[in-house]
């Protein structure tokens, strides 16, 4: 038995991303914003993107949710920065799970939410591109 | 501020009292006989068991120690009370009346019976989780054999009008089972005054060891055994007794009786200080269950902090050395909000931000002040991270606790963006 304080609910990587989230906040004058909710648990995740020359230059998140939801959004934004839109469209939640060193089975949906938020932000960007800006 | 270790989950379990532990030790290696044995080793243990049961009986003012059945825990006690009573009395009727916010061991025992020919009426509760005795009366039919109402709710701390319900069941000649899991050791209990025929509790909730539970059962309530084997516990619960745990539980009960007044006074003082401090410093926060006072158990606060989720609060508190519980869906293995919070019709947004803090006799004023200061920082950190907080500030969604009249409800917003209604 280790000392009480040495036990954590999630692994060290998840705990690090939960306690010290990367890219937390909103991208100023974002090119695309995606906000999605999980019907299963009620968590909400928002990802905003800055896109330049077909690449994700900046990505930020805000999350209403549990530790693994916060860690998943932190990790997802870390992973997608610098990727092309085409690459980002193929982004899978499994990449988040792997990079976090695994999530408990009941928490896998948190990583799915991160994937959905990213894809919603890209869709938002593309919808804005398709629509001519009102003069 | 220096980090402290503050355990605020006493409604889940407590550490064993030093005097209880010391009393248990001889029963592992010196007095290790089985009370069923006829030799001196058995007789030696029998004496200790009887004394321990007398102390447990005194905690609830039972007529006799022989009215107690010792089980493996609170869960087995409620299973035995409900299934054992239903089995023994099914010829008299097949209808059960139960409050909507009972402990899972009660809810799931009842649900099991509904698959075996029993019918059940769930009695609703009001917004602070209190049962109206007249609703119990109205639910009783000529087929009713058992009414189940807990003394204190395990999640939100509401004290139920069990005595008033006991008058109704006595009038109708129906047996009343009371689960006193969240009450025993934290408020005086008198089975005769309450008018209950069955009552269960679990000593590890008041500084006794885990692994034993108690079911009080008086002569008016016949129960059929569900653990079959030898003739222990008067033939109602087979299996060699967990002697050291029963001895420890007896000591915990004896100390609880002796120190009840000062324990309740100390813990109630801390509860009030915690409540006042949190509500003074944190906005958009709601108490679930009654205000500290005569309708709430002295040791627990159940609160919902708006725009943030409960598991995140729990983890950040844990990181700062503070141990709490939560009824948020993210904390449950089934991803469902606590059925108690659903029964009081707590808004989805508030159910998600739920935290349960339960105090103990060894907590101090310094502990409480540390929790108040730490919790403020945690709420700020999580709100800063939450899209809901900014959307509230921008008037996109409204507060449930203190509505501004601007924006849609969180629940509506969550349903809009997830494409389906939540919960």
C-alpha cells in the first residue's frame, strides 16, 4: 500500500492535462467554432480554431465536464495544432485515448466528444468559407 | 495556505475508533473460538458477542439484544428486511410502499420483488426530499404488507417524519421498515418511539469496522432467512459470526451513545460554518435538502455549483487533500445522475455540478476554513474553463439558482447542441 496521497483516479498523463490544461480558452476572432454536448452524460465541449493556409494554426478549448473530458480536450487541441484541414478531418478519438495513455472504458465517450467538437469547428469554418461575406 | 488532509466523506465510511480496534484485537488470536462451539473457547466468545449486541441494541433503544440480527453490512440488512419479510408474509398481500429516494440496497431489493409478483408504490418527496406522511397513507392498499422509509437520506441529508409514518402504519396494522444507515451514530434513535418493526444500520458509518451490519427486528415482523446454513443468529442468518467486527461495532455503538450530544453539537457547528462560508464566498450555488437545522442530519451538506461539473470539483479537491463525494452523472459508473437528485426534480445543470461533503467528529474549524478557501479557488478555475460560464456572462444561457431572465436554460442549450434531451 502506497501513501494515500499517491493514488489518483486517472493516470499521470490524464491528471497532468486535467490539472494543467493546454490551450484552455477561446481563440480570438476564431475562424471556426464547434460546441457539442454528450447526451449520455451531459458534458459540453467547445473548440475554437484559427486557420491559415489550410492549416490549423491555433486551437483552444473550453469544457464543462469531468476530469477526463477536460484532459481529452486539452490533448486533442495539442494534437491538432499544425495539421492540415484534411488531416484534421480524419482525426479520431483513438488518437486522444492513446496519447493520454488510455482512459477508463466508461470515459471513452469523453474523447469522442473532443473529436466531435473539433469536427464541428471545421464544419463551421467551411460553412463560413462557402457563404460569401455580406458586404 | 498550507495543504491539509481533510476527509469529508463520513457518510460513505469512517475510520475505526482506537478503542474499538483495541477491543477487537484479542478476538483474532486469543478468543478465536466460534460462538457456536460448546467448549470454553466458544463460550468465551459468546459472552463477548452478547455484550456487543447489548451495546448495539442500546444505540437504538431496542427492547432486547435478541431482537438484533447481525449481517455482513447495511446492504445485507436491507435485503434481509425487505426480501425476508416479503417471503415470510406474501400470503397476506403483495403490495409494498416505498419512498422514491431510498438507498440503492432498498430500491434494488424492491425492484427484485417486483419481478416476483410484488407490486410497489413509490411515494414522491418534496423539493427538499421530505416525504409527506399523508402520501404514505394514500399509497397503502388492502394488499400492502410493508412500508419502507429511511430515517435520513444518504445523499441530501433530509430527516424523514418516520414517527408520523409509524403512527399511520400502526393504525393500519402494517409493518414499517426504516433504513437508518445515514442516521445511526449521528442522531438519537429510539425504535420504540419511532414505531418501526424493522430497522437497519451499519457500524462503519460511525467509527466501527466494515464487514458487519445490523437488522433490528421485533416480534411483529417475521423474516425468512436468505443465507442458508447453520443455526446462527437465531436461525435467521447462517454463517460463523464475524466476531472481531461485532466486538468493534459494539464499542463504536457504546461510544456513540456516550458522546452523542457533544458529537452532534461539534459537527453541527462545523456544518453551519461550512454552509455559511461557502454561501458567503461562492455565487450561483444551491443547497440540496433542507437548511442546517432540525430537518437535516448534522454532518452533511449536498451542494450544486452552477456552470461546472462535479467530478472535476471532486478531483481538484482531492488534489488539495480534501475528500468528498458527488452525485454527478460523470461520477457514476452508469453515467446517470443520482436518483435522489432526480426525485427532488433538481435541474440537470445543477445535478451535474453536485458535491456531497460529510463531516466527522475529528474535523476541525481549521479544516472547514481550508475547505471554504480551497473550494472558492476550484470553482473559479473550473468556471474559467467552462463554456457555460462565459455563455452565462454573455446572456446566452441563464442561471437556474438566480435567474436573470436573459438567455435560455442550460438544459435547453445542452439539448440543442447534443441533438437530444439530456437525462
